[in-house]
C-alpha cells in the first residue's frame, strides 16, 4: 500500500493501481486500499470497476462510512438514485463524528434528492399525459367494428349491445338521458408492470415463484404470437403510471427483474 502511494506521488498511476490490488490480495480487510482504489476508479469514471471494488469490501463485512460513500457516489453516476441514497444515509449514520466527511455526504445527498425530484416530476407529467389520452378517447366506437387489441395498449374492448330501433324511439320520447348513458361507456385506463415475456412456460413460472418468495403476487397470462404461445408475467393493476413505476423501482428492480409499465383499458 505504501509503495502504491509512492508511485502515485511519482505520477505512475498504472503501478499505483497494481500495488493497491496487491495490497488487497495480501489483506482482504485492508480498508485504506479499498478506499484509495475505489476513489481512483471514480476519478477515472470507471464506474463498473468502482462498484465492484466497493461491493467486494461490503461483502467482506467491512462497515465503513467511506466505503458506503463510495457506493453512494457510484450508484449516483450510473443512475440508480434510490440505491445511492440508501448507502449515503448509511455513510451519514457512521460518519457522525467526522464533520468533513459529513459535509461531503450531505453534498451528495442533495444531488441525489435533486435527481429523484426530477424523476418524480417526469413521471407526474407522463401520468398527466396518459390521463389526457384517456379523456380524448372517443367512447362511441361501433361495437361491431371493434376487435380485441385494436387500440394500442388495449387488451380487450367490451362490446356494447346495440338498441333495437323501436327501443330507441321509445327512449327518445320517455327517457333520453338513459339512452345517452347506455351509449357512452367511458373506458378506464389501468396500469400494470410487465415483468417478462417468455416462449417457455417454465421460465415464466420461475419468475412467478421468485416473486411469490418475496411476497409479491404475479399473474401468468398466455397469449399467441404468430400462432405460438407466449407467457407474460404481469403485476397489477395500478390506478396511475406513477404508482406502477414506483412499485417497479422499489420492489422489482432490486430483485434484478427488468420490467416495463404498460396500460390497458378496463
């Protein structure tokens, strides 16, 4: 480790890095080497290597505020702001007696919170646009021309039984509001998380089992694409895009499940 510091002073960063790695290989619990190597990778914007070195320290059971700070910085730079905040709060808790370190942690927390607010605002805007789309959908579609799945994002459209001409004449004379109500069936947009689509049912069932073990109820949906079965794992339904997106970020992404928020009309 000391040799690494000497090479850094000499400007030989290649040997600085190599000797830090050697220091860690000789002593897997030598915290200064982890911190120096992680900070070097962050300076070089080698975020994947920085994440690996900090996570290695964490997996060894090392609980150190600068390790957690490094994880917070790394997750911030790769765009995983929830994880960044989680580790920055851990760093703040452990660094309560280090005023200089606390200032750095607080600075990073402000940056992370700013990003989280921006994301929330964008999600709110998307939800507002989705509501606008819902309001613009014409509810008086002819029942005989609507087929399931014709509208983008729509899984099914409920058919409305047409009135007999004689019934319409009676309704016009006696109860004109009732006939209007029967014609105008306003669809409701509901959001859900698509947690995967598979051509093999076994793989879809594996995802469902993984979700079940985490206390999350999923649903297996079978569809046919070009005559071949496709199995979708969905979780829902949610009243708004933001609610569905938040569920995905909080519950599914930490499990390594890649999903997408979709919507359907009910």
